[in-house]
C-alpha cells in the first residue's frame, strides 16, 4: 500500500499492457466488425462489506461473466482492472476493461436491434437462395449478463441484492428467511439493473463524447487499486484491516490473446559472482571488469553505493570514496573526502555507459534480506541528505527540525529575546567540531 510501490506497480502494468498490445497488433490483422472498446462494469455499493471482500466479489462476478458464451464468443483479447472509490455508504468497487472483439450489445434495446438484424439477414439470404456460412454468437446483452453475474457472486458470499427496491428501508440492509431456514443479508438498491458503460476507443484524433482516447483508457486501467485521494477517506479501523491482508486480490490482469504471449526458451547461464570494487579502481574500469568476468548485476549496485555518496555539506558536488574491507560500502563512518578535479581541466570523455542498476524490488527477490536491508538503509540515508540539501538551497533562512530530533538549515539564525540564538549557535559549533 505504500505510495512508492503503488507507483512502481502502476508503471509496470502500463509497460506490460502497452508492450503486449503493440506485439499483438504486429502479428494480427484487424478484421471487419471487430474494434477496441472501453467497458466499465459497476454495481450497488455493498454496505457493511470490507474492501477485500468487495474486491473478491467483483473478481468472482467477472469470472462468471468470462465463462459465459455471451462474453467468450465476442471478446478475443483485453485487459482488466479492479478499482474502488469511497462514498458515504461504503466502498464502491467497479471494473474497467479494454477489450478487442465483436459488437457488444450494451442493453436490451441493442439486443432487440441485433435480433431484428439477424431476422432480416436470414430473410435476405433465403430470398437469394444463399446459405449462411458464418456462425453468429448467441444473443444477449451485457447489462443483463453482468446483473446476473454480480447477483450470483454476492449470493455466494451469503448476501442478496434486492434490485428495483421501491420502499425505503431503514439501516444498511434487511434480513429475511428462505425456505431452507437460512438468513441472508439483503442489500436494497433503487436501480433495476447494474449500470455499465461501453465506449469505442480512438487511437488517433480527438475522441467524441461517446468515445475515449487510447492513452486515457490505458491510464484508467493502470492506476492500480484506486486514486491516491481515496485513501484519505478510509477510516483508521478499515486501514488497519486493509494492512492486515496477507495477499491482496488481483487488481490488474490480461485477458485472451493478450495474455497468451509467446515465450522464448530459457537458456542456462553460467553462475555469476558478486564482484567488489577495489581501492583506487575507477568506475569505468570496474564496469569493464564486471562485463569481462561475467559478474552478477548486484555488483554495480554495491559498487555505486560505495563510491557515489554525495557530500551534502558542499555545493561543489565532490564524491565520497569508501575505504575498508569488502563491506566498506555498508559502513558510513569509514569514508574520506576525495580530491576534486581542477576546474581548468577538460571534462573526461564518456568511456563506458553505466548500465541501469536493478531496482530494490528486483534485488529483494535474489538477495539475502540482511544484505538487502543494508542497501536500503544506505539509499535512504543518501536520499535524506539530498533532500536536506535541496531544502537548504531553496529556503536559506529557514531552520528545519526532523522527527528523529536532528536539525539542519539556519538553526543558528533563530531570533529570540533571551539569547537563545547565541546558545544554539554555540551548540551547533560544538556539534560540528565533535
């Protein structure tokens, strides 16, 4: 649930969706009568239901919809995203879909048009003595199918949706016994059926009111779980309940042909060893040594953390170079300030392009936890120092106090009537000397 991880998951989902979709259109020709559509499936707000249970209900309802003949005969590929918003009654979960396939009847009115069109088509073929070769998918409409699926999914979780409820019931839900003697919690709603929305996807040009741009559809599908502002409306008790979930229900997934991606055979690679940078060895020389000796990618991370800690007390951007044993990069006390290059010397040419270091999530999957935690601690300390330096540059006359009791900025310039500024200045000088 952390904002950094959610942002990374959103980017990962976006790259995955765009890559699979582009690869699909490289190998597939667009057929007549098949288009990309953006579909939104909603339902009543399930009051008194936890967020985890609400997501599980909607995932179950979509599984029932995808197994039906109406959906499987019309949709060939797509992507699905489960999202929620907050309203005064509870969590309003809904599903966004980007699909490619045949014409999708939205409601009973469009189903009646398709039925009439099929009758006229059959009469036309019979008049000309032609035989119908192409098999058409079974009739139906998305609104009725989704209403049936969400009703069945809610019933499997021990509840019942009362559609088109005319009487205003007190409380969130009522109870009534069935023939078997069971008691169901009833969720009344004034809607006669579930609300859905189907729009054509426009890849180029400005979309109309009944269309949506491709970029907007991709953003809706990959923002992951919810908008950032929705978390502020969740109560503290529900936040604790959400944080205790060990495995969150699936939020983003690919469907159909976009999911069945061709994979190349995996070849066995020789064992890789984590290499350490030596004292006095340059970064370019170390990178060449890692590439030559088939070093592990973690070698770049450890070496870069070892030599690339910036000095926050100087504006010249000088580097710290670590000294000590193999784990010198993990000991922030054993550092010395390296000499800066003369300003009149020309900048060195780029001999070697530094490869992209693996992310912390990638490192956590293949490193020991203690070693990974040390790397995280070093990066956290470097990031805090960099942010402190930026704040001091932006607000040179403002003092800052951290939650851990440390302080930085213009602490010595605090004005007080009892000589507090001189005392703070003395304490800061003593602290720097120490």
